């Protein structure tokens, strides 16, 4: 027969047990902040996101809409910045930036923050071009496919270093004759969306690099003609198409403002102009956004702050996973 425990002992045991079950885990406040500008963000935009902490950060890993986000630090590794590209076909609505910040003391924190994407109105354009560029021959169709795969593979790569410095410059002076995302009707047939902006310029005009980087492509392609692609590092590429002449070679280091080509009408065009495109971690974004200082402002800014959950696998108390 079991002996009953004294009431005072049972009461004491219950108080101790309940205290252990509900006591919150004590964690060091790192002061981590993820800041997203409060201004509206549209399809095709570039958004500058900043992260900061009172303690040195070793690494930040993050993603947005299945795209990797590349953060780079200041000298003290306490303030980090990243450019987020919103693809021109991104679904309007709420998207989430998710990631993990790792500190130099081996602790880590998970974070996330919403980024609302607003729809953008894209115009429709009717264009008359050589029929071969609308319905290519079997031989040229294979060429287009191979060149497309080559570029798609490039957009998936990301040089670790940030090669650009300061504000970007417009490659040629001229008004925009066709915007990003325009819906093309080619010879009365639906065509692909315009993946860049067209800038008016006379044949032979020098095309200048928008910023420093390395030439990833300098080649004659079927649809874009004489084309230069500059790798600016950390997933940022700019594209310059339809040139009459290329002035650089693949692998060459480029300075901001350096001549890289001359304006022409090679490839699928209706006349001389300069097509300027931009890819940011694979997203097709408006190259003109690179000219806006606010998109390249790497100083702390006012905005929404993300939720942070601190993790410390070595110090965290065990949890009961049984149900």
C-alpha cells in the first residue's frame, strides 16, 4: 500500500515544476535590425535592404522569391546591405525575405520581413522586323536556344566580390523609346516581353560601362546582335545590346564610364539604338533604377524592422518533443 505524501510537499513540488516549465529562455539581445524602405515597391524595381547589429556579424544568408540575396558588410561588420531585385513578372502581393544571421561568437538568429509588391502597368508595342527574327529557321532556332541557355546559366552565377562603386551612369544619352516589360507584338504575332529599356542614340555613338566590373560576354548573338554583359559582382549584371562594334573582350576588367561598344542595329531591331538591361540575382529589373541614388544608399534608413528569433544550439535548454 502506497503512503500518501504530505500536502505541503506536494504543493512545493508543483510550484517548482511549473516554474521550470514556463520560465522563458534567457537570450542575449543582439540589437539586430532588418530594415526595408517604406516606399512602394513595384514589379521590376530594385530595393535596398539594410541589416545592422550591436555585435559583429560573421555572415548573413537570405532569400527572396526563390532568389539568393547577397549582403555585404561595412568595415566593422555590424552594418550590412543588399540589393533585392523584383522580377518584372513577380506576382503582386506579399512576399517574404527570410534568412539567418550568424555572429562571430557562433550564435545565430533567424529573421523575416514582408515586402509588398505592387502591380505595374506595362504598355503594348507593335513592332515590324525581319520575319527571320520572328520565325527563325531550324538552324537559327537551335542557335537561339543555345544562346539563351548560355545566358540563363550566367544569371545563376554570382561573383563573391562587389565590383561596382558609387552611383551608376547611363550608357548613352538619349530618351527611353521602349520601357522594361513592354508587351511586344512582332509582325502581328505575340512576342516575348521586353527585358530591358531602349535608349535613343545615333549609330556609332560610344556606349559606356554603367559601372566597374568584368566583361562576362562580348559576342554577336542572334537576337541581341553585338552584345556586352558586365558582371558587377554579387549577382548584378548589366547588358548592352545591338552594337555596331564591340570594344572589349570577355574576361576584361572594366572601369565605370569606359567605352565598351558603339551603337548599332544588329540583331532583332528596327533601327539604331542601345538596349540596356539588368539582371539582379536572376531577376529582370529596370536598369534605370540603378541611376537612382536611393536604390544604392547603403546607409541605415528608416523603414520596417523584421522579426528576429535568436538561436543558440549550444546553450538552448532541451525541449520535450513527445506528443
